[in-house]
C-alpha cells in the first residue's frame, strides 16, 4: 500500500488538461511535489497558472513521443499519473493514427523510460469505459468480452495490456482507472461543451447527434479525483483495475434539457440528426454505458453527485468560467 501523498514526488502527464489539472490541484493540497509534463495540444497553461511560483510544482512542456522529455520529467518521481492522451473519442473514426500515436506509442515510450530508470513505485493510468464496447450494464471490471467499438477504446485497451505486462515484468505497481464520462470546469469537448457552443450561436435551436436515446453515466470531476486518490492508497495488487463512474445514467435528451435550463433559454427546438448505425451520435459511439462501481465503493468511496447533478454542476461551472 502506498504511503500518504504528503512529500511524495509525483509526475502527472497531461497535467495541464481537464482532469489532469484538477488532479494537480488535489495533489498539491495533499502536500505532494508535482511535476507536470504536457505538450499543450489539448491542455491549457491557464489551467495550472495559479500554481506559478509554487516551488512544489514544476511544469515541463514536453511530449511523450520524445523519450528525452520523459526522462527529464520522471527524474526522481515515485508515482506517475498517466493522463496524457488524445481525449476525443469521436476523432478516432477520422484520424486513427492520432489515437495510436498519442495513446499507444506515448504509453509505450513512458513505460520504457520507467523500465530503464527503475525509480517509479506506482503508475496510475486513466483508461476508459470504452474498452468494454457494448457490454451488459452495469458492467463490472471482470467482464470478459472486451470488444471496443471505437479506435479510442481499442487504444486504451492496448495501453492497459502494455501497462499490465510491464508492471508484472519490471516490479512497479499499476492502478488502472476505467472512467465513465467525466464532466466539470476546464473541460474542452464532449456533449455539454457541444450543446453550450451550439446554443450560444443559435439560442432557438439545438442540433442533437443521434436519435436522442443514447444513455450513459456522468461523473463530476471532483468525484473522479477523490476516487483516483483513494484507489492509489487503498489498493495493493501488482495490477488493480477499477471502474470510476456514477450509479445511474441520463440520456442525451435529458442533457439537452438540463443545458437549456441552466442557460436560461426558452422555446428551444431540438433537432435530432437520427445518427448512424442504429441511432449512435457517431461511428464508435456506445449507446448504453453504466459501470458497476461496487469494487471502489468497498474501498470507501461513493460519488456525491448523480449523473444529472454532475451535468447541472458542470454546466454552471463552464458558463461562469
């Protein structure tokens, strides 16, 4: 089991991104010394600018496709949180090479540096519910037919396999988080951002991708960070895999209504595109996702917000940011 984070030296790849920057905030509040490695392709320096001047936080603008950048960042770190990736699930259908490079190759390069340096005790990795594909819900971690239907999900599953093999072969511990849809301030893509942008441009009409019945679990980023840190401290196997999500779902139409309500709009006309392949929003879109989170709850965690509350809170944060 990992000692308390206070005084630990921690690397966060993708630490200027949405989830990564919130994780950095939490780690700093727990007394960790944090190095952030980010190429700023999707992350923003504004997300971490409030740590400027803090001697416990170091930012390195670098890329996981460059092993020299990784070596500089890992240095004497004991814990690595690996969040850097191409986060846009939908983009994988049109640009699979980007997902392969930014997810699989980047992870391989990181693992090779960890293998050679040998100083890291724990690697924590943000995977995704998309590794399950279209599985029965609520889906437990030991569900056995991992058949992702998106390139993004496939690359996350490949990363999981590499991490498991390296952890068992080279002596560090791995914690793999399979995340539901995480929402909150600093997010840059996803259904909430899409709806807010569209309604800002045309407050009388909202285009909704798919047939409107897509139903998924949403979790506020604050709950996600709490789960990630608890899992690091409460697990002890060579490789631990944990689902992180809420205990319920909302459909796309409900999200649309929540966004419209929080924006204070009236008489908005919803226009469904009908979607692709049976009403999906895009190729590779999983229509029904709900994770079984009983494993994490047994460790002492449970979400404060349900899916609708998380969405409502996220909309408020994004509109006031």
